[in-house]
C-alpha cells in the first residue's frame, strides 16, 4: 500500500513539475510552483521526512512563489513607467 501511495505522489510531482515548465506566464508559473511545493511536501511526508516537508512547505510553497510574484510585479511596474515616459 505504501509503495502505491509513493508511486501516485511521484506521478503527481512529475505532472506538476511538467506543468510548471510548460507555463509561459511568470505570474501563473509562480502559482504552479506553489502547487508543486505542496505536492513535494506531501511526497516528503509520505517518505517519512516531515522536517524536510515543513521546510519545503515554507520555502517552496510560500517564500519562492512570493518572491517571484513580487519580482514580476516590479518589472511590470518599471516597464509601464518607462513606456509612460516615452509617450509624454
């Protein structure tokens, strides 16, 4: 039973990672990376590594996507300001 659960979670990890790579929009990619972090947390918990799972939950599911979203927002805002400066 445990082997089947591990196999299912590994397939979920592979599918989510593929979705993260296939997503073109950086904002959506950050959201998919957050989901990937949650799925990896489940994998680590199933593999009986809850401490690694908690670290993955904090860093992979929350911190990294947040930093990516903030960076994308700043780049878009800077590009918009640059475009407004050219137009006027």
